[in-house]
C-alpha cells in the first residue's frame, strides 16, 4: 500500500545559482512562483518560467542554472510508492499560468 504522506516545501534560490546534477528520492511537482531557471536532464533542456508546473519522476538526474532573478519554487513531493511500477516515469512541464492567476498566488 502507498504511503499517503505528501510534503510541501517553499524554496528561494539566489540569482545565478547553479546546482550540479542531482536526484530526488521521490517524484515531485514544482510550481515556479517567481523567477526562472534552465534545467538540463539528459538530452532535455527546459527554460522554466514563472507560472509553470513541473512534474519529475523519482531518481531523475538534472542540473539547474537559475536566472538573474533567482527563483521561488513550491515543491510537493509525491507519496512513496510500494511496488514495481513507478507512478511517474517521464518529466513534463505545463504551459505557464496566466499572469492574473499567478498574481493570486504571489502578490
């Protein structure tokens, strides 16, 4: 049976910060509330911008270079999954929320 505990974390990253390749134990969703960054994962590169929601599987190796404004990110870790089949297997990014919706989250 799956563990139904989910964690949330609000993180601020400084302008120009670079994170070398790293992995996360759990699949997670990241909502970019402000700023932006470039994420490299294997052959994939994504320029994340405010208002986008990213979905990342557990164990995904990625490196991140934050932009000149840094970033404010709300991350929700998925519950642990007991079994052979991983619930998330590929990373994905949504289109950005409209500015008027994002302003409701981050005045």
